[in-house]
C-alpha cells in the first residue's frame, strides 16, 4: 500500500501540537504565563492544520483550472486561421 502525501504534514502537525502540552499543563511559579503561551501555540497549530487541510487542495484545484484555461487559450490563439476566399465574379 502506497502511503498518502498527507502523512508528513499531519505527522509534523501532530508533533507540533504535542510539544506545547507541557506548557498548557504547567503548574508552579510562572504557570499562568506558560499556560497562556501554550494555549496560544496549541490553538494556532490546530487552526492552521484545519485551514491547510481545506485550502491547500482547493488552491491546487484553482491553479490546475487556471493552467488548463491558459493552455486552451494559448492553443486557440496559436492555431492557424483559415484564409478567407474572395467572392467569385461569375454568377
């Protein structure tokens, strides 16, 4: 079974979400500052992962459609135009 392309980004995002867990669960002196930083980092990673899952494939589709449109337009412009025939003088 061939691995999917989403494996490296999702693994990276999972490890980045796990790292601030110690900050979120902090106790003792300075815990409130550590918790606020940890919650911010943790929430930001979740938000960026969700947005990336939605927008990266959509952006790929937009670029692919633009590329196809551009190829079609270039193909129409580059095609030789037929030479119009002069009307015949004989009835």
